[in-house]
């Protein structure tokens, strides 16, 4: 445990989801916090900005290990409390604004999994895999056509069967990032953008200036940006399509099982929908490929033909930060904490990972469930790249 004083100076490298959540929590505990990001903070280039914002511990457990389910369920329990607290804080500070202006849209209406008639074997296999990975209480409810119609009328006409997982949730990820930035600034946090850094125990190094700035603690949340210092970090490419239409109404994320991929459609504010499926072991940051655009669009059309008239407002690719075992990890030593490896589970795992990072700083931190044995690891001596030519500041 690091046991810092209540007014320690803390630098956070990386202003994505993890960096902002940590900054918000640490500022609330009385620390002096500076957030550094290599890109823009208002128009974040992070994976958290590109993501669909699904909080789906049951759905995600199908293609991974049971640990992800356990971590995800712990985070699922934490999100409503954090969002309520964040909204309350901002509404108290926002004179003349309504609470709606500071609320982060969050919905826990479950997820719907469907498959076309020719792919019913995929749905049966999905159910079998789910029952093997998660407790019986989380198995959800099998639906016939009328059951699908009852919960998603604009989907039910096209599917004879489905699976409803009522515990799962989704969040407006871009609104959350914006609100967190606003709260960090209200609390007096220093926000430094367009500034690439390297990390050392008790110091950040401004790369362009080769200048070292001292802090009581440095927290590395750079994701793929930490590759130059964390050898095990890799980027996994993901591509999303964002469309807008008044012709389709959805209340919850819908996953379409397909022989080649699982497509997901997540409803957002202003009748927008985020569509994704691709997961490519590549660190290519180039724009969305024609093949991916065609596959996403055609699969979306099969969910409801009315999507054919939707307007494409964004096509984006990004890299998800992953480690070799696709698990999150918190490495630490005196003066330095390094958090990485949330992979495609950023919003699913963020609260429980952040809680454990905070527990290293303040042992009195409440952790919903203790995962120290799988999340913590001392920093290896080979991890930190020393910049001996960087003068102290």
C-alpha cells in the first residue's frame, strides 16, 4: 500500500475512461491531481470514446473466462451508485442548469440476443456456452417470437427466437467522458492535453521537452499509448458504425449471432445507434475497411430493413489495449501505479479496476469485491524505460 497523505500531488498519464474515473475519485479525496493526455481531452481519441458502452458481464462471458463475469458483475453493481453521485455533485455546482444537463444516460434494461432462422444452431450453442460459464441465476429467459416482440417490437417481426438477459446495462459513454471532464475541472484538477509523456516512479517526463516533473505518485492509464514502456501491451483493432434514424426504436442492446461474427446494436440519445462486431488482431489505425462497412451495414439491415434509410454519421476504428492473457492488470511500486489491459471490456470492468487502484493509495477504500490476487502485480524492473537525460523539474 502506498499510504499517501490527503493532499498528495498525483499525475495521471492518459485521459481516457480509467484516467478520468481515477482523477474524479482522487480529487474528491482531497488530492492534487494533474491529468496528461497525448491527444485532446474534449474530443478524446481514446478507446473509451469509440466504444459502444455496453456493461454486459453475461454476454461477454461467452467468449472469455468466468473471471470476466465475476469482475463485470462487481462493476455492474457499482455503476448506478457512481453515476448518481456524479450527477448529484454536478447539479449542486451547476447553478441555473437542470439535472438533465448533467445526468449520464444509463439504462439497465438488459440485452437481447437473436439469430436468424438459418442460424438457430448458433443461438443454441450460445445458450449452452453461457450456461457453462455463468451461474444458473444469470441464464436469462428464452423467448419465442411473441416474447421478442414484447420487449423489442422493431426487432421481433424478423426473429422467431431470442434470449433475454435482464441484468445487463448500457451507458452513454461519450456523455460520461464529457461529464467527468467537467467535474475534474470543477474540483480544480489540472488538465493538460496534446502532451505525450513517459512515466517513472514519482515523475512524468514530457517527451517533446525531455523534461521531468516530480509528483508524489504517477498513475499510468495510457492504454495502447503505454506500449513503449509496457512490453506486453498490444492493440486490438475494432471498427464501429454510428447511424441515426427515426424509423427504428430500441430499448436495449441487441446482439445478432452470425457464422462469422456477433454484431451488436446499441441505442444512444437522439435516435443514434452504435453498431460493431469487428475484432481484429491488428494495430492498424487506418479508417474502416470497405469489407467491414459492408458487413456491418448488411447485418444491420437484416435486424430491421428500416435501417436501410438510416444516415451514417460516423465510421470509426480504434485500438483496444490488451495484455497477453486479455485480463486487466494493476502493476505497482513506490511512486508508480500502472493500469492496463481492459481490452474490449472497458466499461464492463472500469469500476472494479479503479477501486483496486484506489485501494493501493488508500487502504480504507471500499472495494465491492476483492480481486487483489488476480489484479495486482509488482512492477518488474524492466518495465520502466529510464530517461536519464531528462532534467528534473
